[in-house]
C-alpha cells in the first residue's frame, strides 16, 4: 500500500471511529440550550478550560514523545518507550492530584463539586496518553473506536443525569468523568497494556530522551492554551459565567470543525513523521497543507449555513444572541487548523523549541488584544483578539518553518475560499430562513463541484470492491 493510500485509510478509520462523537457534538447542542442555563454551561466550560491548561503540565506532554519515537520503534524498544512513559505519568499524576485537591479545596471549599472538578482535570491527560499509545502500537481502529465508547457513555450520562434527573452542572461533570474513565479502560484492554508495561522495561535513557523532547512542547501547549482557551478564562473572570456560557455555546459549532480537523491532523502528523527522508516529502507536505486546509474551509462554509438555519429555532435568548460570534470562531478554527498543519514540520525535524516560540508569539498576541479589545468591545472584542492570535500563529509558523525546510503553498486558493466563507456568513446571520436554506443548498452544490474528482474516485473504489464481492 502506498503511503498516500495509507494516510487516506487512516483518515477514514479515524473519521469513521469518531463519527459518533461528532454526531454527539451536534446532538448535545440542543440539550445545552434546553436544559442548562448560560451560567451553568459557563462554569463547566471554565473547568474544562483549566483542565486544558494543566493537562500538558500534569502529563509533561509525554504523549508527544510516545508518538514521535513510538511510531518508528518495535519490539523491546517500543515496550521501553511505552513503559517509561507510563512510569513518568504515574509519578506526575500522584503529585498533581494532591496539589490540585488542596488548591481547589482552598478555592471552593471541599465538596462533591470540588472533587469532581479535580477528577475531570486528572482524567484528561490519562485519556490522551493511552490514545497516543494505541496509535504508536499501530492500533488505529482501537483508537478510533474509543471515540465511539466515550461518546456513547457521555451521551447516556447526559440523558440520565441532565435531561431526566435535571442535575445540571453536577450531571455534566459526572457524564464527562465517566466517559473519560470508560475510554481509558477500553484503551488499556485493547492495547493489552499490562503485557507491555513491566518494571524491567523502564529505561532512564528513554526517560531523559522523552522528557528532553517533550519539555519544549509543554510550554508550546501551555501557550497554545493562551490562544485557544485564554478567552474563556478571561471572559469568566472579567465578564462573568453567563457571558462565558454564551461564548461556550457559540464555540460548540467551531468545536465540531476542530474535532474533525483533529482527526485528519492525526494522519497528517503520522504521515509527516513516517515519510521523512523520502524524495517526495516536501511535495507531500505541501499537498497535505493545501488539500486539508481547503477541505476544512469548504466544510466551514457548509457549517455556518446550517448553523444559521439552526439558530432560528433556539429559544434561549442568551444563547440566541451568540450567533454573531460563530463566524469569528469558525475563522479561528480554520486558522488554527492551518497553523497545526504548517507546524507539523517542527516535531518532524526535532525543532520543538521553534514550535514553542511561535505559540508564545500567538499566546502573547491573544492576551494583549483580549485585554484591549475586551475593554472597549466586550465579548466580541475578545473573540476578534482570538482571531488575530490564530492568524499570527499561522504567519509565525510559516516564517520559522521556511528556515527549516523551504516549501510553497497556494495562498490565492485559500483567499478565494475565505471570501466565499465571509459571504455565506453574512447571509447566514442576516438572511431570512428561506434565504438561509437556499444558501445551504447552493453551498452544497459548490462543495460537490469543487471535490468532484475525489467523490468520483471514492465512488469508483466502492463500486470496484462491491463487484469483487
């Protein structure tokens, strides 16, 4: 199988396995609108935001080293990498749990909610580490299907605890924690982790090498938080839980795009790492950036159209006024995705320090503009600041990436698609329901035309397989 076909196959596996979680992401939006207040959603979202900040610190971002070194290792060496990573994670989790519980008890008082806040944060890096272990072991199907398990448990928990029992914030936390725990157990069983992790495989050499590789990425991911999540943190502290809930509701739509981008980017980074040294590596890298980015801008055009239609049926007035934020947040998701694709060059060439530099630039940009624009324009100003930060991240990563390896991408193609997105966004916010429906139909036709070659190829491949059977 060619590497191009392999990447497409992995992307399809990841997509198929995570499709349920994407559907889950769509289904829960009406649940949020109907059964939760903006303040409740804002408090829950705030804790997830804190978890995203602390996750690379608690886990030392060791999952990055697992993927980087594990993909090209096998046998005893692979066992040493995984065992060493688990030992490192166990040590950091033990210390972090005690410190976090003490800190949260001082902030909120010791209560059920306090304990659940801590448990939510503690399970997040564990899920990530075991997910990366499954990928390093070549168990793509297992990793993908773990998303189905996680989504199913979370959905069941929400229907029982939030919809049926009306537990609000408590129900949200319990559902998320149970989802993470089931995901961890599923991955542990699927990877047969207990047959791999043994004390004799712990390696001080690999511990030093992995920590040395991951250390700059801890700072990179932390400053990445200042781009992706600082806005939520700042809104909560300066404007309040209600406004943060409004922001969180609007971000659920861009969250669908980011989750989908994450699936494809898994394959993109694996392809970049595994194909390094090939004569056509640069061309493959360019094509991945152009094709994946174009696809997601087109998907965003469809998503903003459908979102505009959906907002006609939102009854909660707080959530209803969040529609103005959706196009900005989708643009943030688009540029964040492009920056990730461009930034794949750093771990491939072991230049993780440069990744940190670019993320720090983006993070500082977001902080400064959030403070200034948030003061003058409130919530919309903070979202614009996040957009400026994501654009800065793209530009800085492109600049530093060119110093490592020269490559070129078709900027004009992106600009044309972005103009199309802006036009559709304007119609989706201001048009009547009929105009919005027509826009969605026309956008669908345009996307099909732009991707007709891929669609024909996929249909042809499916027909061929059916005929063979």
